[in-house]
């Protein structure tokens, strides 16, 4: 198994692991500043990363095998913190692998859209900026887009600053035939409406259940799990409905803040990270009506910013302040986690924040 770890620092780190024991077979590092979110093209040929560096932020791309830098753009909207790649857009004759790259720009309060041609990122073709604020002045003085999730032809954009989830339509602005009988498609975004979150909650990350009947949000400011019904948005009256607010924070840690959220591959259990005190993963059981019931808590290394599931009922968690990645086994019956292995990061390797499976 190959696992790329994005970091706050000057490098991302590629770990080649033995599939069963998770023994580190090799470790390589590649220059990539503050690569706090990574993604692959659908065919695995290209790797994309954000550079979350304030006014010097940007995006970059790499050829996957061997890992070789292809392109970089700096001076984008500030602090892109999540990245999403969509294939099939901006095609040219002879290369059907082109696509569109979307970034959630935290400090910009925006979504940026970049055409990608043969793995090379082009200047942004559209920037959608949002306005709004919330009742927590030190964190919600403006819109702060933190996470993007595709839902069919729609895009859900989680706004921590304005306490809402923006719903955008993704559509082809230009469709014309190319010389090899394919169509050239150019993506555009249209902001339709907002799904409100509780005032001061600070929604951060979102996950949709496998049946696409509900979605779940972890909030950073109020430390809650929010459960929404999920319509198909086929009519103007379709709106998501907030069905449950489940507090999951620990009041003995006043700085505690929600982080990432993931569903187990079988959809039976929901997990969310809490940071900045009593750090760990909330474990919840998904009920038949889509609501959740807290059933456990797994302490982790410091500040799990992002985590994901691996084959074989395993999970990898990036512990930023703990300077390590941790691997857990999940019991599929009761959802509980047990630590399998920990891989440390030295200071020069940066703070691990984002895991991506390459193979």
C-alpha cells in the first residue's frame, strides 16, 4: 500500500507499507509547501495538492509515477484547505484525462475553479465568493469555506464563518464536438441557495451516507454532530431538513474543536475527530432512521485534522500536533477502534495533516 501524507511544512511524505503488517518498506519526501489537502485524478495518473499559505497560496500538480512536479500556480484565493477533482472537463483531442480542480478557500471565503489539461493546472476560470458572518466574532467575521462534497450535479460547500452549507449547481457552459468525436465540456458553478446550520456552530466537514438519504456535519465551534435529510434538489421546494443535533464535545476542554468526519465503509458507524484538548475520535452508531447514537470515544495522538478508512476495516489518522500518523483497526460489530501502529514524523518532515491512498 502506498500512502501520501500532506503536511503543514515544506514536504509531503510517501510511505510504502506492507499491506498486512503496515511495516514501512520505504519513505520518500517531495517538495510541496503546506499541502493540507490532496487528491488524485480518477485514473490515478496525476496528484494534486493545495498550498495553504495565506497570500502566497496556490495549487500544484504532480505526475504520479514517478512523482514529478508538473505545474504550480501561486497567488490564488488565500488559504485553500480542501481540493476536489472532476474528470471529463476541458478535454483536448488525444487526452481524455483532462478535468476541473475545485478548491475551498478558507480565508478567501470562496470556491476557485481551475481547468486541468494533461495534468497541468491552468489559471482559475471562475471564483465564486460568498458573504456572511456568524455570532462568534473571532472566528466568524466573514465566510470561511472549509470543505467541498460532490452530490450528483450539485456541490455542497461547508461555510464555517456563515453557519451554512452552500448548494451550487455544476453545469456545462460549453459543449462542442472535438476531432475524435468526443465532446469538449467546460464546467461552471451557479450558487443556488444555502442550508442553514445552527447559529455559532461553525460547520466544518460533511459526509453523505451511502443511500444518499442523509448527510452528517461535524461543527468546529459548538462540537456537535448535525444530521440532515438529503433531498435530490429536483424542485425549488427541495430543502435539507436538520433532524438531529448531537453534542459530542467535552466541556472540561474549553478549546476543544471538531475536525474531520467519516462514515465506515458499511455505513453502520460514524466517526468525528475532536482536537485541542482530550483529543480523539467520537464513535457513533447510525440508526435506521438516519439519526446517530454516541457509543464510544477513542483517544488519539494530538490534533487529528483528517483521517480516512483503509481496506480491511482499518483507519489512518493524521495527528498534526502529535507529529505522527496512527493506524487503527475497527471492529465492524460494535465500531470500536484499537491502535495497530504509529509512524512518527521528525520536525523536518512537517506536521502530518492529510492522508491519501495512492495504491
